[in-house]
């Protein structure tokens, strides 16, 4: 892995909590082990959906932001480098529309060498702003996954601005039906998908029991904010997601954990 110096902050969540040097050689070896395990997992291709890695940063109390609309830098420069390494290992990256509205992220790979994944946004009613950086500054046009009920006029405006619109039927809550979307993505060639959040999207992925791998950064801070995961009540105790093959390492004062689900 060729690690470059952190570039100027471009989005608060996408920029480090604290500066400082990037990974040293020892840390590089541990990250290399994470990468080897993930690489082996990624080779186990599925045909009904992409391989899915959940990757997010949380405080010690399990919050991913101070509040739903409040961007919060949680990762340090080292753990953010791991996030960028993960991004470049996946064909696509998925976030919810509330993350776009709160953070205006780019979701590109900037801290390591390698291609950026295709950005996909779950947006049932096409609230995606025309000035979002994913549209204006992204390396390739984002896919906006929406429902068959969303306005065609909004779809046209977003298409004219460069976005690709993918319509799937709504689920029981009127949101994008995750399983239908995953099948469409796999059929169009997406073999691996990194899910970065926010909390509602993480919860949907866990409830649908489609997460294969987890890379979790724990920052040494209490936030008392937006919990990473909402109720998983529809799942019975026997099917709650469990971690296996756990690897963990401190990176600076962050703890990074990688595991199969
Ligand atoms: N620490 C981290 O690593 C990290 C990473 C990412 C985000 N965040 C933070 O997370 C916060 C946003 O999280 P959030 O939970 O409020 O929102 P979110 O998960 O980013 O977006 C959720 C929205 O996506 C849309 N959606 C469409 N289909 C969906 C589906 N099947 N499942 C789930 N959502 C679906 C829904 O809006 P519509 O009904 O309008 O479509 C839903 O309200 C922000 O503050 C951001 O900074 C933190």
C-alpha cells in the first residue's frame, strides 16, 4: 500500500479528528493483515447481491455523530487512511441521503493509491441537492437509488446535472427496497459494496442480514449523540449479527476492529 499524506480537509466527517503522521511500518503490517483477510472474503463472490462491508467510525458510547444533521469528525488521520484503503477495495460505496445532506461527502479515495468506488445514495424521494459535491466534484456521476414513486421532474433535473437514477420498488416503509436494489446492482456488475452509513442505513443493512464484513473505528471520546444502530427488534435473538474472526489494532488513539459478520 502506498500511503500518501493527508490532503486538505474537504468534508468534516471525511477529514481526520486530529492531524499527525499517517501509518508507521508496524501499523502498516497490521493493516496489511486486515487487507489480506478482506481480500480473501471479497473473493467469495455472491450472485444474488454484492459482498457487503459495513465501515463506520463511532465514539466509545456508540455514537456516529453528535446529532443526525451535525457532521462530526471521528476518525484520526491513521484510521481515516484505513477507510480510504477500504474504499478502493470495493466497487461501490453506499450512504443514505441524510448523510449527503449533513456532510456533503465526496466518498473518493484520496489518502491511498487506487480507484474511487462508484458512489450510490439511498434517496427514496429525490431530495438530493443539485449543488452536492458528489455531483459537482465527484470523480464519476453518483447513482441515486430511489423508489418508483419519486417525482420524474426531480429525476430529470438530477439526470441533467449528471446523476444516474435507479428506481426500485419501495419497501414496506416507503423507502428504497434494499434487497431489490442489491440484486439490481449485482446484475449490473457490482461485486462489492462498502456501506458507510449513516445510522438508518447501517440499521437497514443489519436488519436485512446482508452484511458480510465489518470494519469499525472506535474513537476515544464520548459523544452521547446519534447511535450507530437503531432497534434490530425484527430479528430474533438467534439471528442477531455476531462478529467472527476478529482482528483489532490501535491506530494512534483510535481502535480499529475488523471482523466477519
Ligand atoms: N461516523 C461515521 O462513520 C458516519 C458515516 C456516515 C454518516 N454519519 C453521520 O450519520 C448521520 C446521518 O445518519 P442518519 O441515520 O440520520 O441518515 P442516513 O442513514 O444517512 O440516511 C437515511 C435516509 O436514507 C433514506 N433511505 C432510503 N432507503 C433507505 C433504506 N432502505 N434504509 C435506510 N435509509 C434509506 C431515507 O430517507 P428518504 O426516506 O428521504 O429516502 C433515510 O431517512 C449524519 O450526521 C452523518 O454525519 C457518520
